[in-house]
C-alpha cells in the first residue's frame, strides 16, 4: 500500500530507556521503516543514557505523565505522515493516550499500564509497584529497582543469570511521579491518564499481553480492551502471548511479538485474537 505508514515510534516504559528497543528498532529498519525511539524528558538514548541516569537521575525526578505526553506529541507532530505508535508498559499507556489524542495511524500497547477507568489490580502487580508507592515522598524522586525486584517484576520467566544481564544493561531509576499519577488516577479529577473509551474516530488500537507478566498481567489489558470494544466502534484488538513475562520485548522469542505487532498495525482487525494461530 502506497499510503501505509512508513515511520514507527517506539515508546519505552518505566525503569527503561530507549536502549530497550535496540533489537526492535534494528528489525523494523530492516523491513524498510524509519524508527524513532524518543526518551522521556531528561532520558537520553544509548548506553550513555543508561549510564547518565545511574550516575545522577535528578533530571527526571519531577517528570510526570503530561510532561512526557507533551514531549512525545512534539516529536510526532513534526512527522510528515502519521506513524505507527508502539509502547511497552507505561509506554503502552502513552501510545494509547497519543492515539486517543488523534495522533498515529495505529497504536500498539504491549503489556500496557492502565489508563483512568481501568481498575484491575492483580496481586502480582501490587507486589511489583509497592516498593515505590509505599513511600509518598517518592513522588518527588527517581526510584530504582533492585536486581531482585527487577527479576520479580520484569523477568520472572528467566533464570537469575539472564535476569541479571538484562538488569545490568537496561534498568535505570524511574520518575516515580508517573507511577503515582497512574496508580491514583481513579481518585484524581482530570487525571493525566484520562482516556475517552467512546471515541469512534480514533486509530486502531491493539493490546498485547504477556501471559506470565507479573507487573502488568493480562487482566489489565483485557479490561482495557473490553471497555474500548464495548463503548467504541473503532478497531480494537487484544492478544496474549502465553508464557511471556514483562520483559517480552527483550526476552528470547521477542521477534514473534515484534513481527505480530507490526503486521497487525499494517492490517488492523478487531477482536480477541490467538497470537499463535491468528484466529479469533
């Protein structure tokens, strides 16, 4: 198709940087796409960006949802044509909110965090985020995960050695304000994560879940999908990759998730889709 999107914007999640997309970006570029991996304000690309945050994360300590959304909006509005927008974890939340704002040709939320109105909170999610949310003072801080916390929240299907390698390469402190804003959206008027589930004009939106994800289990994306499918005629889909954890974009077999996400974005269809067979 001559009018198919030719640019992909990949949005990282919390405790991550643009480096988390290194394999996806290369794979999509090999397919002929221009790939952008913008960081949140104060987060730079590459290994240097990871090292800088580990040295001093004060630049991101006060960053919230609106600051990130404004920055991403500026990046996307400079493009000549609407891109495919994909995000992982809270990056999936940003992808959904950007699609809701009328940006993008299609959106893919991978292991996405909840927007306001999605209240599923499985126990494994609560355990994963409690180290941050238990201290209200963290709202003004950039908070890291320990290697043990990372293994539970992100890489629970990997052995300790593989988890440590992922932690050493990718994990950084994250602006806790974003987590507080997302976690308490239900009781916050005009919350930054407010989304219009009844928007019939938005671009197609796919929710991808990892079946073994601890920090954002499939129940979260399933409720998000169901609210969209119930209230909007826009194309909405959900699929689950069984046995995959929250590090699904980097753990072995990530290629299948990357290819599925892009193939769907180029040819969107609604419904609950079997990730293995492609059938409803």
